[in-house]
């Protein structure tokens, strides 16, 4: 048997349903009302084709990508969140979910890379002159303790901080933009995409060891502008009002997150698990 052109095709997730209105709406009409009919019907019947290719050098990158599950729209999502973020987000929230990377998976992969770069380039290993104050400098022992605390508690629980901050910003995003029609879970997904892409924008600061307060302020400003652009197009709001809401969302989100952390840490300390 000749396997040279072996490329069988099979269909997965082929669902049968007596009510085919959602499928027909999606296939026959590309109007705004029909395309996003998933919000009205609560579900859409999607048939997806999967091709199996023979192992060759040309197909090897795709097989390697499967190991890390990067073949399911990861790079499309990565580039799209810069070039067409609104379309990418609506694709996941709508009926084209299989075309883009899941926001949670995307977040974990990107932040895993970010954490690797932070450790590789020793981004948070501060020297004495890096955290000088007007009154005095911290001595070397205090610097070492400061760096140890960051590596142990901040970088050691990196994913927890990231997920916690997205949960709180998503909550306030829902409160500030609740009239736009997106529910709380959808707001979590939206903020997962925008926050993760904000960390991508942080990569140059890591590579060039830009960790001074003014550098962090520059990155935060870029991040706020990016989120404002996405939210303005996604929620159809005035850009200035959206910017003010974005600032408030991140401010209140940070306060809620750290308040929750302090309550948790205080309870943990009071329980006797941690001693002086």
C-alpha cells in the first residue's frame, strides 16, 4: 500500500439535533444578528474537520506544536491580539471558538514564558542603587532579604497572582460594563486575553532589565492604552470614558486583590501555621 499521499480526513464533534436553526443561521447569513446568534440560542452546533498528515520534515513543526498543544490557534491568537484583538475575543465568545486559543491556556503558556524570562534575566534581583531612597540606602543584608522574599513569595506563586488579579479586574470590568451585555464569565475571558497580552508587552522591559519605577510606569501606561483600545471597540464606548473606567477597574481590582491576600495571610498567621 502506498502511503505517500496518505491524508485521511475525519469529522469530530458532529452533532445531530432536531432544531437546526442555529446551524442554519450561521451558515446562510453573515449579518451581525445571525453570526452572534450563539448569545440568543445559548449554543451553536459546530462541525470541525481534522486532518492527519504523514510524518515529514515539513510537517514536523506541527507535530512538535501538538506536544505543547500550540497547534490550536495559539500563534493565530498571539498575533491577532495585536492586530485584531476585538475579532479574536469575539471569535472565542461566539461560534468560532475552535479557531483561537482558550484564554486560560493562553494565559498559562504566556505567563510561563514570562516567568522563565524573569528568572533567566534576573529581573527582580535588585542591587542597592536600584531601590535607593532620598533619605538612605538599604544595606546589603536588607537587599538580599528583599530579593529572597520576591523570589520565594512573588515568583514562587506567580500564577496565583496572575489569576487572582484577573479575577478581581474581571469582576470590576463586569460592574463597569454590565450594560454591554457580557456576563461575568465572559468578562473574565476578556480580561484574561487583555491582561495576558499586557504581559507580552512587558517582555522588552525584562530583556533590557528596565525595572526602575519610571520603567514600570511606562509599561503600565502602555498596558492601559492597549486595554482602552480593546475595550472601546469591544464595548462601543467613548474612548475617554473607557480609559477612566480602565484605570478605575485596575485600581479597584488591585485593592480588592491585595485586601483578599492580606485577609488570607492574616488568617494563616493567626492559625499558627507560620511562626515569627
